[in-house]
C-alpha cells in the first residue's frame, strides 16, 4: 500500500517539458545577430564599444566579466563603457528568451588599442617616431623615460640639396677644341673643291689659248 501511495504521488507531480531549440529558429537568431555592427571610442581614459542594429530578441554578454546588455527600445543600440585600453574583449550574442536562449549565435572579439598619453607632448610635434603615435603602447614608460627614449630615437631630417649647375663660358679656343674635327673636315673639303675648280679653269684657259 505504501509503494502504491508513493507511485501515485510521483504521478501527480507536474512535469514541465521544454521543447528543443529547432534549427530554423536558431538560424533566424543567427541571421538577426549577423546584422549587428560595432565601433569604439576613447573617452576619459577608457574605451566604450557601441553595438548597433541589435534586435530586441537578442542580448550581448561581456564574457570577460559576465555582464548582460540589452538593446534600447528606440535605436537598437548597446553601449559598453569602461573598457581598458590594450585589452581584448569577448562579446557573445544570445537570444533573450525561448528554447534557444542558451545557444551562442554570434561572437565578437574586439582588440582595443593602447592609448599614448604622451602623444601630444611638445617633443612629439612634427616627430615621426613610432612612440609619438596616438595609439602607441607607452604604458611601460614614465614621462622622463618617454622623453629620453624619443630624444635618443630622433633622426635629423636631411634635406638633400640639388647640385648647382655649372655655368660654362665658351671662348674662341674652347669652340675650336670642341668642334675642331668638323672645322678641319670643312677646310679640307673646301680646299679640295677649290683646287678642283682651279684645275678645271686652268685646263679651260689652256685650250682657249
């Protein structure tokens, strides 16, 4: 009798059965997640990441600290503030409810830049040193170390001057030196022609006389 009562008690306990997350529903969530884009800004010493086109059916989870973020009702934006420069943050997208709410449908891996707090220092004006970049990692330098390192790396700009053109003045003998071959050939040719015509004239005069 006792076993019968125990069995009857177990049968009366309501059992909740959850339907499995079907592939078509999961595919729809993945499609919604694929529309999400993001950008980040540096504000007051830390980064903020803004996700937009976030459906109200989805949430974004910061896997680094476990915080959940939901889109605002008007713009579909999620803003995550206070992120450390130089860190890599893992954001996962999940459905907010339903049978698929434990399934990760998209992941964002965001590598945040370092911020160089010295980049606007006077020593960096017109300086191409990599340490003067706004996003250079200078976290291992104090100010004096940074200045001394940049001074040590600084390369003087070398301005290459165009060579001055030599102005050559030609005299009579310079002219003869450059063109003597042509002058000599001209004299020889002129002399040969003159001798030829003189010889012809002499023969002609001899015949006449």
